[in-house]
């Protein structure tokens, strides 16, 4: 998402700005329902696709710019500025593995050199006996479903959903620490604030789990394809 000098281009900034707009719009559209949101899904897909730097930039921009819509509340600003950059960093870091599972670079005939063969095969358009045997075996293997590869993809998505659910739970837990400290709650008030947050926590985690399980893969596939078309990455 950067040029040769490591700087953002206008196209890159536009993509981040569009993502931030989607995050704020999605949060505003569902703000009437406590614990129901699409922010986690949108930011998760963006971070997994575009990486750590872009994900953290989008998370910080969202955390600040949303205040112009929802108001500047100190406890909320601190909470968002702590949670969402961490969320973006963790998901983008895991995204390196997930991208390798779904779109891992495979060797081609031009990149593979068989050092064990007397006549080394390269990109001269000539296939050795070993190459022909490998091609025949590849055709046989492709005739049956690639269950191992599909299983690995399913596992990668399941782990992603678990990570997001855990991070979502931590959002409420961080709030249960920040808000009582900043507002000077007493012990009883802090305890009451904690227990009152549990229903929203349950709804929030359920919403994130279902939305990611159902919508992550098609959304991720579309965004990753768009990234390749726009940036050739």
C-alpha cells in the first residue's frame, strides 16, 4: 500500500479513508442496538488483507474521527485508542498466516530447478521425464477434492473467529477498568458497572462470532481480489 519510498499514494489514502467511512457509517447505522455491530468484521477484513501498518492507521483514524459523530467523551476516546490499534495489530499479524493459507505463493516451472536431474529443467519449454511423471501425478491428485487444503482454510478461519471473539470480550473488560478509574467509581459502583456490562458483552461476542463465521470469507475474498486489481499485490 506504499510507493517505492515507503510513502502513501493518493490511491492508498483513498482506500483507508473509504474504510474509515465504512466503519463510522456501519457503527452509526447499528448504534441503536447495544452489542450489535459490523465494525469488527470490516476492520478485521481490512487488517488481514492490507497488513499491520495500514490496519493500525485505519484503526486510529476511526477511533478519532468517530468522535465527530458520537461526541468527544474522554473515557470512550481512551478506550478506542487503546483497543482498536491492538485489534488491528493482532489481526494483521495473524493475517500473514491466513493469507499464506488462502493465497500462498506456489512454485512454478520457471522457479523450480531440479538439481537431482542430469538435465536440469528450467523455462526452456522442455519437460524432462521427471516433469512428465509429476504432471501425470498432479492430474490424478486434482481429480479428487483437495480435502487437506480445504480443511486448513476452515481451521484458519475458525482460529480467526476465536481470536476476534476473545478480543471483543477484552473490549468490555478494558472498559470495565478504564471507566471506573477515570470517573472515580467506588468499589461498589465499579462492581455494579462490571455486572451491568455482562449482557452487552454476551450480545457483542455472539454478534461478532456469527458475522465473522458467516461473512468473513466472501468479504475477504472480494477485498483481496480488489487489492490485487488496484495495487497488483
